[in-house]
C-alpha cells in the first residue's frame, strides 16, 4: 500500500482531467503532505476535482506550475474547505488572470497559506491590487509576482499595503 507516502511527484506526465479524477478519488494516500503536479495539462475542471477531493486535506504544499488553470480553477482552490492546512501554493505559469487573483485575495479557506507563487499568471495591476488589499491572506511571508506586467500602480499598492506586513520575500522581477 501507499499509506506512508508523504510526497508524491507526478510532474511532466501529461496529466489531464481524466487522470486527475482518478487521483482525486484515491483513498490510499492518507498521509500525503506535498503534491507536485507541475508541467501537466490540468485545466479548471481538473483543478475543481482536486480542490473537492479529500486527497488534499493534509497538504502543506501544492505545486501546479505550468498547467492550464484559469480563474475558475483558482476559485475552486480559494473556496475549498479541504485546503485549510495548505502553506504553499504554486500557480506559476497558469492563466489565473486578475479574477483568479481576486478570488485568492478574498479567500477565507486558506488560513495557513504563507507562500504564494503567481509568477507569469497575467494578474496585472488589478490582481496585484486585490492581493495588496487582502483581509484574509495576512500570514503570507513569501509572494512571487514576476512577469505579470505590473506597473507603478500595482507596485505602489503593494508598498502601501498594511495587510502584507508579514512578507519577508517579495519577488517582482521582469515586470514592465
């Protein structure tokens, strides 16, 4: 059995919704704490299946970089009651968009989140301003926002944010 597995690496396997559905229904990984699904083909449907699955209840880290997760999939994570223990969320290189960033910023379902990776997610100033104004993601200490076309407007919102006072790492490189 796989009952003792704490970390599962399924990166770069071409996983799509059908495979994520099978994984989401799995009951053989009760101690899973870190799940790496980066560089696959997971879309909003697959993201919703994951978010609704009991498989993710004990996760502290969820790596979803370089998939096809948009604002609806991001909303599924932001509203999931199964991710209360999640500390690190990687959504880099997904089409999250400003709407997805807004969903994350208002989430009350991610109380343990301390590290958020949103590099290359097309969130722009609108998404950055939402994150800067968050009332719920106040435990964030690492925030990655590279390559999002953030202007001075977004940078000023971050600099003036009273809600991100626990940040000790802020990455903003490659913003035009």
